[in-house]
């Protein structure tokens, strides 16, 4: 069987990819030279779902220990989710957690997107809910917000007894065509409507948990002056503004990109020095945005889902200064994605009609929404100065897919490096044009960005963590909403919302004997 020694883009054209089982995906598990991924020279096809699939690069990165304190001048970027939907065992849906140290004042932290499965990784990384109160949604697809339900509902039962803030785009403004018996209409498809409906949908859940305290005494709600966000309207629903179930959307005018100074600021906190701006990207329907975080001379961009477009390029140029980390999505070639989806390694393994239908569907998804591998390389070739580190995300990583993608990128930026050591000692210098570093994101990959170096690490976590330490939860609490005034239940009245008439008591009231131990044993 032919081994692909040093794949050129020509070797990876659709025609070659599909010309027969000899070029099946198993054969594409390349020894991508310089990729840091020593692939196997296998002739065995590896369809999606094959249990032997690995992402060797991530497995071999230097390790990171959760709760390692931030250094004062560190921007830390953790991929709590990194995949293309649906979630995989190895990759939750998207979420990027950005933390900054105290070089400019207080530390600060932000969640960008929170798709299905990411709560598992926040928990494994020991991030308490009190540090998960600022969520920036790039767009309102489920794979970017599914776990909002969990974060909102569960936070006040732990240590976020303070409001939840959700940034995201305002309504798209698209007029929906007449459909069935519904006339043409303008839906409110913006972030505030999402939050209003989420708040209402979780009424039973939030009331039920309100036998516990849900707010702190004397809590100062962040103000628009303190965070300089652009939406005055405050929380949805009828919750007190400082309550843990107060859900505060901050809608962004997704058309803005800083053409007029300050017209695209989502958040600026003088106390921590963090500024977050937004810019429009092209994804599926009008309204998707990318974000840029600037702090202490460091900067990162997270495009989220988008087709290749000029705003990401211009934002990454950053007025000639460049950005330190450029996180941008990438999608597999449509035919590879189709084969992976169908669990095949050659189109001939399914009926022609199935292949054609699935392939056309994948092409339509790409064209409405996503950035092909070569287009990602082209974008990088247009960004001057190049980012210190480019990260491809929202990508189904494995040794074969990343090797394939690296070759596509190198067609446009031949000198780019994918360094398996995870240590970028660049002295803070942006690379020469056409060179620089790239990586692919996997879950629990940690980027530690410093003024003079970037460390790419793999967090080592327990699969059996309990909830993060909720220390702040037990100080300065207000009485719960459902309170019986009983001093023996200072943390809430567990009986207020239940009918105990059929409960089996620990001690039989008639005989005085124990049915079971009241202490849980
Ligand atoms: Zn999307
Ligand atoms: Zn997505």
C-alpha cells in the first residue's frame, strides 16, 4: 500500500482522496512532517467512530494542573469545549474560558460560548459558578449555548448567588417568509428574547431551588459605569436585580466593528483592565459576532463560527500591532466530513444516492457557515503581522484530520509550524510573514499567554470530581425566598414546597422507633 510521504495539496485533492480504497482515510493518517503528529502508516481504514482514533498531539503536551494560580501578567485560555456538533466523548461543544491575572488590578474571567457538555469540563477544572457569571455568546446556535441552562439553573445552588450576565447579538432583522399558515413575520431572534424565554422555561426549576438562599446581603450589582456595557435594560423576568436568578442579557449591535471609536465595546472594566469588543462574522444567518479581548498589552480573538470574511482579518491585523492568539474555526473538507459521518472510507461503500445526498448537505453547511481548511490558511496569509499563535477550533480533531488540515494550511503559509513541545519562546515577537505557529484545539487544552512566551498545555483532571469548592456561598446570605423562619434550617426551608404526608420518616411517630438512621448512614 502506498504511503504518503510528504503530502502536497495536490495529493489531497478530492479526486485523489476519492479515487479508491487505497486512498481511504486510513491511508491519510499521515506522518505529517513537522506536524508533531507521528501518524501511523496504516492501510486499515479508520472511519469515524473507530475506537483506535487518537489525537496524539494533545495527549503528549506538557501537563497543566487545575487551579494553578495565574501569574500577574498571564492571559490563560482554556478550551472547555472545542468540537463541531454533536458533542463527542473527546470534544464537548464550543466553550473558551479566558482568565487574566492581576497585572492591571483585579483578576477577571469570561466564558465565550457554552455548548453541550462543557459543564463537565468546567467542573473538572475546578471552576466554581461564581467565576462563570459573564458569558459571551457568539451566536445563538445550541452548540454554543446549550449548557446555559445548567449554568443559570445550578449557579445559585452553589456559589453564584449573584446575577448572570449574557452578552450576545441583538435580533437579526431578517424578515421570515410566510410558512404554512404563518404570514411573513419579523421574529425577535436576539439574545434578550433567548434569555426571557429561558427564564420563563426554568420557572419550576428555579422556584424549586429557592428553598436555599439565592442572594448575598449587601451585594453591589455591577453597574454600566463599572463594566461599560451597551445595554441599559437590566434583567429579564421579575427577579430582584441582585438575585442569583436575575438573568441580564446585554444585546450587541452586531453590525458594529469599531468603525467609529467605541461603537463595538461589549465590556470594559477599568478595575481589571479588560476590554472586549465585537465584530460581525458570516455564519448561517445575520447576527453572528466574533470577539476580541485586550488586556495588559495582550490580545486574543475568538471568531467562533464563520465563513472566511474580512472582519476577522482586519481585527487580527489590529491596527498593525497584530494579536497574540487568533482562534478561528475550521471545517473538514465536505467529502471527508461526509465519509466520517457515514462511517465509511470510500464513497463506494454506500449507495450513490446516499453519498450524493450526504455530500450535498455537507457542502451546503460549509457554504452557509464555515471556513474550509485552505481558506483558513489563506486568512492567515492575509494577516500582517501574523498572530503569535493561530488556533483552529470547532474542528473534529484526530491524527488523520489534523494532518490533512495542516497540509491545506501550508499550501498558503508554507513555513507555519505545529510544534509538539507546546512551548513557544518567541520573546513576544510576532513571526515573520508566512511563518509562525498554529495548533488545533482539543478539550482541556490550556494556552498560557505571557508577554514573552506562550505555553500550550494539557490539563490533567479527575473524571470523578465533585462540584468545585463553593466557599463564597456560605457568607452574607439573605434569607431564602421560601423561608419558614426556623433557625434550625438557616440555609433554607427544605419542606416549603413539598407535601410530606406520604413521606416515610426516619423515626416512626407512633412507636418512636427508628425506621432508618436520620444521619444518612
Ligand atoms: Zn453555529
Ligand atoms: Zn457551532
